[in-house]
C-alpha cells in the first residue's frame, strides 16, 4: 500500500527461507511456511517482500488484534441501514482466497482466531452464519507465519498445518553482515532508488518461478519416489499422512525449479529438510542421526511439542486444579551429589515442568489461562448476547444486529433504530498469569550450599516458565527468627533471579512466620487481582524450630498451612530433606495444605542444555 | 506566553547527558526508531520528553489533515490527501508535537475504531482515528510502557516498525500512515519489557538519580527557581535553547550527506558478533546512530567519537541473553575494539 517493501532479492543470506517461500509460489499445494527464529533476522521483511516476485498473488496480512467479524466477514452495515438489504461484507478470508495469508508473531495469535483458522483451513470454505445472514465462499490460501520461539509455543494443531518449517538465525560472516547493514541504510536513505536497483533481480526470480509453474503440471511421480518419501516420513515417526504428502508436493516443486520433469532421491531429501522438522516425534530422533534433517535442536523441540499436546487435550474441563509434575524417576544419591554440584557451580536450572490446569472455564491455555474478564481491560475478541445488564457494549456488533431489522422500524430521523434486543456485549480476553510466591527456607538446616544450589536451580526453572506465561513472582525468605519479603510481587523475572542469586543462609527455621507472611501477601494479591491465580511454593525440609503463636513451631506451621488451603491458594512443597534421616515434616505439611509434593532428590539431572533450550525455545 | 505552555527548558536539565543525547538524535533522525528510557522515579524522564517540544524544528503539514501529511512527500499520503490530488492543499507550518499515550489506553483509542455517530446517524461506516493517527509525523510518548497491556505494546511497535497502522477490527478495515518517534519510559522495578519489544526500540538509556552532591543541589535550585518565576527562568535559557535548535536544524540538513568508511561497517559487524547479538538490528542501529551523531557534530564523516556514542546508546539492550540471564556487557572490550580500529 505505501510501497514500503524492502526488495526480496536484496535480502542477503536467509536462502533457506527464500527457497521455502519460492517453492510455495511454484506449488501452492505444499501448504505454506512457518518461519521461526530470533528477533531481527528479517523474517517479516522477507515475507512482505514476496509481492515483488509474485504478481499473481498478493500478501494479505492478518493483524494480531483482528476481531472475528473482520476475519470471516459480517453483515454489510451500510446496505442494511441505508437500503434495507441484507448483504455480506467480506472479511479477510475472502480477500485471502488464492492469495498469501501472512501472520506475523503467529504464536501470539488469540486462541479464538486460531480456532477459526484451523476450521476454515480444513474445509477450504468459509461458512458464515451470523447476524441474520448466511454466506459461504471458498478460501484457499498459502499460509505463511513467522514467530520468535522465545515468546511461546505454537499449538500443535496449528503447527501441523504449515507445510514447511524453516529456522532463521543472524548471519555470522562479517562481510555479509557489513553488506546487510549497508543495504539497509541505502534503502532507508532512498527507498525508490534502491528498489529500482533490485528490480531486475526480482524479475529474474519471478521468471524462474513462472517457468517452474509450467513444468510442474507434467511431473510424473513413480513408485520409487513414493516409497522413499513414505519411508522418510515413517522414520521420522510423523503423525498422520500429511508429512509424506507435503514431501511429495515439495519435491515436485524442487524438481520443477530445476527444470526437470522427474523427481530424484536428492529432491526428496532436500524436501525433507523443509517438510519434516516440525513433524518429527520424539521416539525416533535419537536413532536417525544420518537423516539429512536439521540438527538435533529441532528434535528436542518436538519433545516439548508432544508433551504440550497432553496439556492441550485435557485442559478445559477439569474439576480440580491440578499441577502436573514431570518426574524423571528416582536417582541414586551418587548422581544427586553430582548434579547438585553442577548446579551450584553454574546455577543452571533443573527440569521441573509445571502445568497449570485451571478449573475456571476457559478455552485452552496458550498462556496459563485465558480468563474471560468482566472488567474493561483486555483485548476485545468477539461479542455475545448480554447475560444481564450490558456493561461493555460492542457497538459494531450491536449495529450489525439491528441492521437487518431496519425495514420495520421507526427511525426517528436517524439512519438506524436500535432496540434493546440488538444490544451485544464485548467478550474480552486478558492474559492472566498466576502470582507465584516462593517461600524459601534459608536456615542452617537446609544444609550446605549444595542444597541451596538445588533450590535455586528448581526455582530458576519455574521462573523460566513464569517468564513466558507473564506470571508475577514474589519471594519470601525465612531464617533465624523471622521471615522477610526479599522480593515484592513483580513481573520482573530478572529481579527474581538476581534476588535468588544473593540469598544468604544460616540460622534457625521460622517456618510458621514464613507461611504467615506468604498467606498475607497472597490474600492481598487475590483482592488486587481477582482474575489471577495465586500459587505458593514452599521450599523447605519442614524442620520448624521457631514458633509463632504457640509453643509448638510445627503446630503453628500446620495451622497456617490449613488456613492457606482454606483460602483456596494452591500450593506445592518441595521437600529438601536429606534422604538419610527422614522426619517427613515437610510431607506432613504438604498433607495439611493439600499440596503437591515433591522431594528435591527426585528431581533428576537431565541434560541441562536440553532443558534450558526446551524451556525457553518452545514452551 | 500561555501559562499552560510553560515548559521547563531542555537545556536547563542538569546532566543526564545520555538521555538528552538519545532524544536529540531521534529528533534529528526519526529513523533511529525511538528511545526507551529506563530509570527510577524522579530522574527527569518525563521532564526531558516534555521539554523536547521547544527544541523541535518546524515543518510543513497539510492543513486539516488529521494525519499531518507532508505536502512534499506524496508517497506517504493518507487516503484523503491522495484523493485531493494536489488541489485545495493548504500548508501549515507547525512543530512536531508530543502525543501522549496513557497507560490506561484501550486498543480502540490507540488504533482507531468505528465512528458510531456516523453509523447511527447516517448509516455510514467511517473510521474514527485513534492515537496512532494523531501520532503520524510526531512523537508518541508512552510513560510506563512496561505497564501497558501486552497487545497494545504489540500494536504500537508494529506500527512503529512498519510506519503504517492497518486496522481490521470492529467492523473497520482501514490503513493509514503512522510514522512516529516512539519514546517510552519505564521503571525497571515494576517489571521489564519482553526482550522482543526492547529490541525494537532503537536506543535505550538508563538513568539514575544524581549521586554527586553539587549536581543534586543544582537540580533543586533550578527547579525551585523555575517554579517561582517560570517566564524569567525560560528567558535565562533562551539562548542555549536556540543554539540547540540551530544545531538540530543544521544536523537535519546534512544528515543525508554523511559518509562512513568501509572499516566502520566492519567494526559494526565485529562488535555485533563479539557481543553475540540476536539478529541484525544492533549493527544497523549502531551505524545509523553513528551517522546521526556525526551530523549532530556538524561533520559529514563518521569518526570515533560517533562510534563510542553509538555503542553506548544502541547496543546495551541487545546482548543476546535469555530472559533473565546475566547479560554482562563488556564495554571495555567494545571500547577497545573501537579504539584500535583504523577508520
């Protein structure tokens, strides 16, 4: 629209992305591309530049904050109001038919919109039944998405819909980096002239695509091709059959680009490097090292996609709030010593995986829970018939609702007459995370730095999770004769980490005091943020020896524990007791609070690198 | 002078040189992509931004256009101006303005929405412009940007990056130019911005309260003086304000003519790689900042001073780090690299 395109051919490096896109232009049956990578790597720039090399297809962008009515279409307001006719106002899905639909930051797309997309893509038809109108139209498009995996995972069902997958990284070669800077600065200085300079190269690419498109019709696939493709998909343990179908379509395009009417094994192998990475399932990866696929990083990712699968399936109707921990089995003390030392040395996180399942009705948990809020905050995603008195009017929906009924209404000199039955209210969606408060025992009984190291490791991995889910964190520390708030509830996971790093230890164990302060903080938080979930993680061996109220320190602690439970605050106890002498106090506390309970010795040392990556990249 | 428009003069702000410089550079070259000012409360963040109003150069606008379209650049005109096709175009001379985005802003006010009145009265679907429309060709100031709803920040940064606001919601489908200098402030104690979002800010500056006693005293003195008799105070600084304004205007003139050596580019790339940055925004912004600073100095050739300044303003927030890893900036290393480079 405003000619803001950096020329496609002027982008240096990122050849794999370019190829994936070009393949799709040659053969739209491939099913699009998902481009994943760190920030500043030209993801959106490349896609937006596609219009340079595809005159027949436009790039239609789907903005993150799109509302349902603009996506699928709605009643034509003007027609209804002014002419009294029922007409269909086309949405983006109509415009996108036979074009390219591009979603930037696709992993941040609202749940609701994703659902609509998934449905429409399977059917390849958009059926609209709303606001008094009925309409349907075909909608087949090349879906292109870009995302930064640090920000969150893509739902597996949506991930699967993408034909190809490419990872992007910054360029490391100095000369190339220099050229990238230079080109960008030249472009910004004089966009028109710069674009002209690259016009020829753009045209060349477009011609190549056009001639490939002509050949592709004539490509013959033989049985050898088919069985090889199937075998590759099988080895990858890909779910369903989409893998091999995409493989074949991609191989066709590759062959066509090379001006050939037959497919070679190499074509299929190349195709696999685009079509399979996001479909591989965990089991096989370790065996298939010889595969010409992307490196093991991607394979590890799949681990997490499949484990997230479970949470997606069972999240909506739960009668209890459950916290699921992934236990990796028991360990010998030997191994444990080793792992703690490691942790102390490097402060690397362990792999605790906490999944929140919310009992409040919601639609899935891309973040912890998407709560439909009643306040006027949050993104307006769709409308509904008001339940009681309307507080948050959805004007556009109300207008549309009344539009088709204008014929029989007295308008009083206005263009439209709105009646109470037309009123619609907004449904807003706000990402609420949880408020997670850590009550950390820093007393001498917590033993050596080793145990503190393990504690820090455990908390760090929870923090990882918290960052993405936009949780609020607080830290209460108890030792000697009191408990204090080391970190006030904040969104800054950064601060939480710094605070943990500098935790002093030693002294007695005022467990009750720790619980008391935690209780107060969370109670206040509940009042301030009625929509969020409060969560307490107690890290201790339970050996309370400083009383609060009565003479019995443990009793005090248990009493507070019950209070916390009665308040509806969910808890977890991480028991740091030595395996040698088991008093089991922490376990008792966990019972009183109805907490989830885990021994710190049960948290195994897994491949730390993997867990770090997996926690941050895809999760 | 209108009492309400009595703004504390920019040049009267004590120290905070980095912050002042970052703001000035962005006025000279809006393509630097804005400034994020991080710091504790009471460090002149908002004062500095408001004070900018006085040192911004005048420019031409098409009269009556809500987007303040530039009569000299039709490639970026809004629909309405385009439709006029050069007829009936009256020109206004105005300074860049500072448009405020409050923390409680809701999306519809930010991106714009359906004009309900038009719809009900005339049955017409008209676009009611939001803050992003007003912000075109101006400065958009967001105080406490880390407290904004995530999705509002998303929308802001997207518009800032593309220079265009494209709306598909609430019955409206509309596109309009939205190029602005984004200035955000935040107090890191309240929580941080996602790294993704920080990366989109061109420059980031950290501000601290003055530790030096003399400076602190000066801050109080000046503030009290200003509040006692603002007009006189402003008069006192009139010369230095004008001087700065001239410097800015000259810089804008020569900005397009500034050149840099091949080795500068090389240095930018080397530093970026040494720091392990994500993507390419670091080096690109680094170079642009150096070029702008050269113009600010009145020079048409980038020199080492420019590079040092650029490193300080454009690089610190771009170290590759996971959300809360300890990002250690080895500034000594960077200074060394610059020192040793042969330009």
